[in-house]
């Protein structure tokens, strides 16, 4: 695609971001393409580069004149991105570059029907712009680009820490000025499905919900956006318990790929006697009204629909499986659990029932817990574990990531703080790698000094050029301040 950012500043960052958007293979399970791009980028500049077996990349740049005695600094970003599309949009992230769009006001940048990759591509662009610069003052830099941050953070766990000497960690994945962040525990629940032929005379209805914003289950937790999985289950519970529709579930799918994002759409196929068809249709209309009111602010475009077929489904869950699945989905914790005690409009802990799939012989439900406090993270896990034990549902932990303990009085905060004096210190609303970095780098301190990215993990992901320019200017001031660390 043509370069669309001519005339905008900072041009160096925008050019780097554009070039990154044209690199394929940025999915967490396939980062070889972007990793090799970073290796070539560093070597073309004549810099020392290290690439490991996990495809992590470290690029070393010496201090600029006058900064030789300043401590070296690790600047960090992750190279993988969430790959999601709007309904009906087909995009092969393994082969096709992103199509960047610039709004008419020439300020808001987003992608055409897909995620933008600004999480953490914009942070990478900040670092790359500094690496290629000839006139930006900075201490010796260890630019660390990790992989698999959006899944299990394998890159951070397997990083070669013996290749690093910095005791200062500046993350561009956490926004200005972050001094702590949540931990995360993701798990899969597997409920066995007993299938049976559809009852004679049954009709089939497909219930769908969509039009939701989606987004990051941590960053957007306070907005309490709709979760398609939970919203659809509320309709089913009403049909069963209040309206007494004797349905069986044929299938239920919702969310895409990761429980780190809210499910933007979900679909359920039901089988029930024909005389209940009008009740089901009326219930869908009723719940559309409920959701239009409830979600008028966070999700104004929510759309609930139903399609009826006279033909029966090939097979359905039996009555016991249907009841068990609805019970499980109804009692699982979901949404905002507690507010942060020190930071207004920040969550302390939250849970997202993000993905439901029809796995082989089972319903597969993926749940993500985030919490700034380990004790509260494990309390939510204890709830879910007990639910599974009582119901005979299998539970497997997919990953368990440590929180980044808040430190507002450290040396990094003292040096960097004045650059952000017009805003309150922050806690990252996502789960960052700093918790893992600090486990492996005794004595180190960390701060988030990255750009603001709105609605990450969804096709509505975007950023403002004006806001980004201010973020980048402050990032450069942070690097300059390291001279007096």
C-alpha cells in the first residue's frame, strides 16, 4: 500500500511503524518474519544483534557522546500482535500486510477491518526510531524485542538474561508513566458433551450476537464492555428458567483465539419443539431492547438476532449436557471484580470468559483472570477451580504470569517522574512482561513510558498522531534524563 503519513510528525516513528505494518508473521505462534526483520534492521545500522531460539531479538547501541558514564538502559517491546478481523473480513496475517488508514482529520490511525498492531508495534517504532537516529542523546541501549507476549510470554521467560547488564527497564508496552501492573492466569475448562439425535419434530434456531466493541480485557475492564459469550448465555438462561422453552443446545461458539480480549460475537444453535418458535423470536426481540439500553454507552451497536429453520439439527447435546453447560457459564465469574485502591478508574482484578469452542467431545471454555494482587488472582482461580470440581469439569492452566509490583518511590520513578509531572503515576491495565523481567534481573527497576493505544486487541484499535507525538517527545526526554540517574 502507498505511504500515507507524509507531512505528519514525528516522521521517523511513523515511517518505522508503517514499515512494521508491512511485515507479515507477527502472530504470537509465528514471529519468525518480524524477528528476522528486526535482526536485519539492527545489522543494517551496523549494530550488534543477538537473536535466540525463541526468536527474541536484542539490539545493542552504544551511548551517544556525553552519556558514556550513564548506566545502560533496557528498552523493551514485544514483536507479536493480536490478529483479529471484523466479521466478514478475510485477512491472511501470515501473507498479507496490514492496510493502514488515516482519518480525514489526519490524526487518527487505524487499520482497515483488522487490528492495527500498535500493541506493541508503536512501542517498537519508538525504539527503532531511536536506534536509527544520529542526533538523539541516550545512554547505552539494550533494545529487547520479545515474542509470545500476547499468549504465554514465552519470550520473556526464555530471554537470555546473561546477555543483559541493564538495571533500568523502560517498557514501551506500558503507557506513561506506569510503575506497576496486573498479573494474569489463563485456563481452559473442558466439559464433556454427550450428543444425541435431535428429537423428532424439533425445529432449529441460530441465535447470534455481534456488533460489540471487544477490546483488551484489562485496559477496557473499567468500561465494562459487553462480553458476547455472557450476553448470549443470559438469553439462554431466560429462555430456559423463565420462559420454560425445552431446548437443547446443538452448538455454542464465541470469541476468537484469546481470552485476553472480550468476545465480540457469539453464536448458539438450539433445537426445540416447533410450538416454541414464537416465544424464542419474541425473547430475542425483548433482549435486544434490554441490551440496547444496558450497553448504550460502552457498546451502542450491539445486535442480537435469530434465524429459524424448519429442519431439525443433525444432533444436539442431551438434556443433562445442556443443563450443565448453562449452569457452568452462568456461575463462572466474569467482568470487573474489584477496583484499585490507589488509582481512580483502574481495575484491581477482573475475569473474562473470553472463548467458547466446540472441542472434540467437549465444550472448551477459556478464562482469563487479571489482578494487581496475587492473592486476589488466586482467590478468583479458587472460585473457578471449586466450580469445576463440583461440576466434574476438567481444568488446565494455560499460563500463570506474575504481577508487576507497584513501586512509586524507586529511583526510576524519581528520575522519570518530573517528565510526567502533569499526570498521575499509572498502573498498567494489561499484563506486562516486567513482572518476569524483574524476577530474572535482581536489583532492577522498571517503568512504562510507552504510547497510548486505544481499543487494543480489537479491529477498532487506533491511536492519535498528536497524542503519540507528545508520548514520543517524553520518551526522548526520559532517555536524556538517564544521564543524571
